[in-house]
C-alpha cells in the first residue's frame, strides 16, 4: 500500500522508517536527520523549508512534507486499519514469550 505524503507523492508504507515533526528551533541547534545519511527531497522546492511540516524517512531518502504529522499518521492508520501506532509494536517486535 502507498501513503500520500503531499504534493502528489506516494510512498510505499513498507519502506517508511520514521516520521518526524518539523521543529525549526531544533533544526538550528542540531540536525538530527543527518544521522540517516539519506538525500533530503523537498516535495515543494519552490517554497523551500518554509512550508515543511514533517519529515518522512524511508529506506532511500528523507521527504520534507508540507502535511502535518497528525495528517500523515491519520492517513497511515486508515490504510492499515490500526487505531494507534502502539498496536503495531506488538506485531513488529513480538515478545519472546509468544
């Protein structure tokens, strides 16, 4: 399944590593996204970083999305029919007891 992350861009949900909210004040102090060593792709390059609301980190690159983090998460939940992110943790990281 593919998730729409803004500006006519669809991403395979299996390739999503993380989703971060954009914090302009924190970006000035240190860029924590540099640790992923992936190219940054602005979904709307005409507006630059002014319209970025969240980052979607995939296996190949980092997308700077104009959509709010909450919007992206809601779309993901609708695709996967999951009420909360926490419910995924048990499937992705099964306990040793099970």
